[in-house]
C-alpha cells in the first residue's frame, strides 16, 4: 500500500471513529469537526487527504504553513486552516493573513497584536482562547481562574472569540480537563470546544468537543519540523 492510500485509509478510519463516538454520546452525526493536524508534513503528503474530501487542517507554525498552504488553497479554495500552535506577537500579521481560525490566543500581547492586524488588514479570523487547564509552566495558555477576565478583554479588543482550546497534561486523565473547559465555555456563552487529540478524542467527544485535532492517526509519524 502506498503512502497516499495509507493517509486516506487513516482519514476514513478516524472519521468512522468520530461518528461512532458521536453516536455513543447521543450526539448528532456531524456534530464534531475533524481538524487534520498536518504540521511538519509537506504539501504532497497533505494533498491526498484533500482529494479525499478533508477540508479542515491544523498547523503549529506560521512560517511552515506559509510555505505550503497558499498553493494548496489555490487548488482547494474551500479549505479551512487553523493555527493550533503558540503564536508569537511578531507573527500576527502573517497569521491573520493566512489562517481562518486562530485557536491559540493565550496572552494579552498576542490578543492586542491580532486585534491591530485584523483592523489593518480588514480580515477577521475567528479566535479561540487557549486554556492551560493543567497549570503547566512549560505550556501556553491562560490559567482557568483568569479565563473569564481574559475572554472579556479579548472581546473588548474586537476579537471574534468563538470558543476555547486546551491540551491536557499527558500523564493525567483528560476527562476532568475537558469538563473544566466545557464549564468555562458555558459560563462565557461560547459554543466551540477544540479538545481531544489522537489518543483521547473519543473522551473529548463524550464531554462536548466540537473540534478534535488528529494528526498521527492520519498522516503517520511526523518528520522533524522546519526551523522557524
């Protein structure tokens, strides 16, 4: 089996597993959007999944995404590109120009830079606030106890905050983290929950995820990332 077939089979298997998890949770078919995490994979690796109908993709690094997605978008103008990795404020201009959804708004400096760029460019990608549910020092995200105030400040800047994102600690049960994210979203009137990756997306779907971020199960192991 060639690599293209493996990716398409992986994509179909993940979509089937998402549908089964939706059914198990009593949620309607199509309630959950698959964000195919294509970070570190080149355009030729990604293209078979586009040909197979996948349209929502996630990238971690602005510079890497700039190198492959404009050409792919020319062929597939209906694709939706999410920034799921940390954003440096000095990359805000490029991020606003390239991405349709920015999932990793995680501190005031980034929020301010995005708001200024959106005004300047007249382009307004939807945004998610990243919550550091595990209070991990090495991980990006707003602390849960600061989330309400930060969401309000982002809205005051004019950002279109539609939901929340989290990455639970790798050595903990993810369910309490997903439940916490759901509660923060509920009290702030947010409907989008980006939570769950290759190892835990079924749990995330049971707890209300609207978007799951899956890469390895589709594209296989990742090559080394390009320097940025």
